[in-house]
């Protein structure tokens, strides 16, 4: 009886592994459209807060604010990745239409500049200053990536999740392929070097500090390895290898980039990124390196030895180092000291243009060099991840600018996790008293975005644990659409609520 049970268990494991294997991804355009959608949801959420508070006079408790954030930010992503996956363009147009309607309503019922012509309103807006100690767009970027990852790691085991969104086997652009690289890019934009938090003293002390900072990730990686192997949990072997996992990739990337940032000037990170990815691609094309990644050192797919067992995870770290260095350069640019809204409009346009140029470069690379491969983290993969990340960042910056305009129109408007208007144009003294400056106000903590950003690592771990528990208790392969949506909804609601309550208590969960 126990042998039959074990045989059934093994076959179930093999079925789940086969379910997420040998996939080819989707188009670059569809992934890009999917990335733009949460940016529009963030904008709609901010406009809805202003509309409900200052136009409808709707009071917000912590529960109603959590529910609003969850419904506007999380639920649309769950539906987009499952039930409405074929209609991503329509969803984007719907979100844009909702945002435009809310902005129009706010403009029509504005309490500032009520009798001023529209041209003068825009002219006055372009002269305002903002509090820019932090960039809300980068916070949004990291939170969106965390929410997407949390949904995808569970949804991928259900038939309702489109197979084209899952990680590809060798070549292709799956939505989950971007999530891996996007996480690295987001971490790089807020790394200590970018934020100017250097360790005082010698470079040796700085390197020692970097070594110490990664020990929690080593522990988490080892813990995941032990648990996965001990319970016989399904694994996609060609993703990272036999023992390797994403925690180990982050550790190696962090250590290598810390060393690189000691050797090379911070503002030359883009040169380092280009150099590494070009040399790596040349090695893939003109040395046996590609054959080793795909077939092992003996050419027969061997997994004997540490390198062969984990060849995908170990060698692909070179690509992730490239993405990290590109993220460092982006973070340096975005975090420059700017206050005027005009400057941020220029930044948004610049990042958008760079993103478009990267997409053009991606087409050239895929036609003339090699297609995108997450498994190898090749040149095309790095270009694709950076292009997609910059496109998402530019959409989020545009959303911030539009939201700032909406706040400019309403007296005392305050949206958590957004820019604060700190100065009115000197020529607009007539209306200066009608707008309460936000710099002196205490921002409420009733914000799911702030909560997720505050405990991002814990949210990731909680999502992984609950994903494992659900996979062990639910027959995901034979779940219908309604059951899938219920399970995903409860799963995300519970995870987000835990993080939200931690933030309300003012607690930040750290492991070091």
C-alpha cells in the first residue's frame, strides 16, 4: 500500500514538473503590455483616493483603505495573469479610460485655480516644486515586481495560468522570465552604493560589510534547498540546476557587483554592464561555454559534479551581474537631486527614449546574434530585461506626474507613497493659500504599497511558504477556473493582510 502511495506521489510530482517544462514563452509586445497595466492601476488608485476623499468626502479607515488598495492593485493583476490573459490590450485601454474619467472629474471639481483657464493651469503646474528625497516610481516598481512574483509562483501550477507566461525552457520571453531579471534590476536601483550609504573606512571594510550582508540570503537558499529535497517538492531542473536557486544567484551577484563597484567608478556602471554582457555573449558564441550550459562538460547532459549539477545557475550569474550594473546606473540617474516638475518630465521622456532604443537593439540582437534565453542569461536576455524595466519605470514616472497634477488641483490632497508638493510658483500668490503644502503633513501609513515595500523580503518568503503549502494540499493540475481564482484570491489577500498589519504596527521584519 505504501509503495502504491509513493508511486502515485512520484507521478504527481513528475506531472507538475512536466506542466512547467518545455515552454516557449510569448511575444515581447505582450509582456510589455502586461508591464504597463499595473502602472495604470497605480495611477487609478491615486486618483481614486483623491476623488473619494475630496470630491465624495468618503472617510477612510485602515480596513477600507486596505480593501481599496487590494481591489485596485492586486485583484487586476490576478485576473490579468489568469482569466483575462487574452485581453491585456483591452485591460490597458480600460485602465486608461478609468484614469482619464477620474482626472476629468477631479479637474471639473478642482478647489484650486477654479476660475483659471486650462492653459494657465498647466503653466502654473509646470512651475511647482516637489519633495524628491525618494522616488515613488522606484517603490512602485519594486512592489509591482513582488506582487507579480507572488501571484505567478502559485498561479503557474494551475491550468488557468497561460503556459506562454511561464518560464521558457531555452529560448523565448515569458512573463516569469522577466520577473527574475526585473527583481535584480529593482534591487540594484536602491542598493547602498546608489543611495550613498558607503561604509566609512577602507575598501576592505566595505567589502567585509558586503560579505556580511548576504549571510541571510545564504541561509535562506540553504533552507530552501533542504526543504525542497526533503519533501520531494517538484522542481524545474533546467531552471537553475540540481542544488542552485535564486537566493544563491542573488548572493553571487551582490558579492561580484560589490567588488566591481569598488574597482570602477559608480557612474561608469553602464560601461561595466556593456563590457560584461558583450564578452559573455562572445564566449557563448566562440567557446564551448554554451555547450557546457546546455549539455554539460561531456556533452551528454551529465549532472555529475558541482558545476555540471548547477551549470545553468552558476554561469547565468554573469548575465544577472550585467542587469544589476545597468540597474545601478539607472538608480543613479533617477535619484539625482531634482525638485521641479519640469525636470521630472524630462527624466520620464529620457527613460522612455532609452527604453525604445533598447527594444530596437533587442530586435537587432535577436535577428543577428541570438534569441532571448533566460537559461543562459545571454545578451538578448539582458537587453530585454533592461528595456522592459525602463519601460515600466517610465510609465510609473508618468503616472506620478499625472497624479501630482491631480493633487495640484485639489486643496489638501494627500496620497500615500507619492510626491509631495512643497512649493508654489511665486507668481501665483493669489492661490497660494488655497493649497495646503504637504511638506509639513504627516503621511498616513494606510498604504499597501508602503507596507509591501517595507517588508518586501518577508512578503516574498511568506508567499513561497504558502505556495508550498497550497501545492501540497490542493490538486492544482485538475482545478477549475473558479477554484483557481478563489485559491489565488485568498492566498494573496492573506499574504497582503499580514504585511499590512505589520506595517500598521510599525514593524519591519529583518533577518540580520
